[in-house]
C-alpha cells in the first residue's frame, strides 16, 4: 500500500538524518516507525481496558488484601511457606 503524508520540515530532517545514520531508506524507516507507533497505541489501549476491568473488580471487592500478600511474602523460604494468596 502506498500512503502519502505531510510532515513538518523538522520531522523530515530528523527522519532523513536517522535513515542515513542507520543505513535505511527513508520510506522503509518511516514504515517501521509508523508500525511501532501503531503497535504502541494498540498495546496502550489494551492496557487501559485491562486496567478498567481490574479497577471494576476491585470496586466489587475482588482483590487480594495487602496483609495476605505480605504474610505470603514473609513466609518465602520458610518451612511453612504459604501458598500464593488468591481472591476470595
């Protein structure tokens, strides 16, 4: 697919300099950068959705208390090590 976009002169210079420094063609580099940007935005959106679901679960009381986690961590390496706590 061919896509034409307008970029400001500063970005154009930076892209050209980076392409030259890395031995890549400008269009190849721009394509890689665009893909990385889209990947990052998609990952961020997934994380935001996951965070919202986690927050909703917490508001419903679905969480492991800090005391239970601390008891578990403090038991590490002991003969009577506790199992990893789970939500009740």
